[in-house]
C-alpha cells in the first residue's frame, strides 16, 4: 500500500490518529498515525435489521376488535329480529313484541311472545289464524300505540299493565290492558290478557 491511500488528516497539524480505517478497498487496515500497516481485517456485514413486532400485535388487536364489533352487531341484529332478546329481557319486552307482531303481522314474533295456551284460547294457534286476526285489526282500526305503565314480577309470573290508544272510524279510543305472563325456561310469554276501555 502506498502513502497515496492514507486517510485524510482530520487535524492539519497532527494528522489522522492511529486506528482501524477503511483503506478504500472495503478492507479495514491499521493506520499507525503516519502510514498503513500490513495488518487488515474484514468488516462483517451488519446484522439484518429486525422488524419490530408491535405493529403486527397492534394490527392483530385492531382486526380482532373489528371482527368482535361486527360479530356483536350481527348477533344483536339476529336476536332482535327473531325476538329472542325481547322475550328474555323481561315481561314488558314480551308485551311490546306482541304489540309489534300485530302491527307487522309477524307470526314468528307472535309465537315467540305467547304461550300455546294463549294462542289456542284466542284462535291464533296457527300462523294463518294469527294473520287473519291481525289483518282484521288493521282493517278496522289505525294508529295503535302501546305504553307500558306498570310491570311486576313474582317468582315465575308477571303482570304488565299498558295504556293503549287506537282510532276506529276516525274516533280515538283508549284502553288499559293487563297482561299475565309466565317465565318458561328463561323466556317471558303471554298467558292471558284483559282490556278495559277508558272511553
């Protein structure tokens, strides 16, 4: 090696201090402070850079959260549309589901909210019987509303009282209706009802 390959002095007065330096060929050679020596060593390539793990953990957590939220909404929607959550929520929810079943003429909601005994007594033990009765109600009255005014539970029975309003031939009517319910395997079901007109 010649002196022309020597490192550039960092201090013009003292020159480059002794040490290991790249000699220009990719090899590290020892500089004794005035000249290159014959001592060399190869510099190992730097280890590959490790990718951080936290972005993958964060992405996985976000993905699981999104899937959980979507799954929750789907499950919530399924239970609402089948009426399961309304019936297990309490006796007032079962009465409201019964009311919605009549407005929607929905057999599934109706059968979910009522006992078979109630359906036999009211002539609605088949879907066709229920639809016929709910259509007759829709044809003769309008603007049915229901407001739960009282709900009491004792063991596996409950009584829910409602204030119901509707219009027949342009005349508004109001009635207080009392629903008797039973809890059957965790689901509240209507066993009977009685209505008392207020006008």
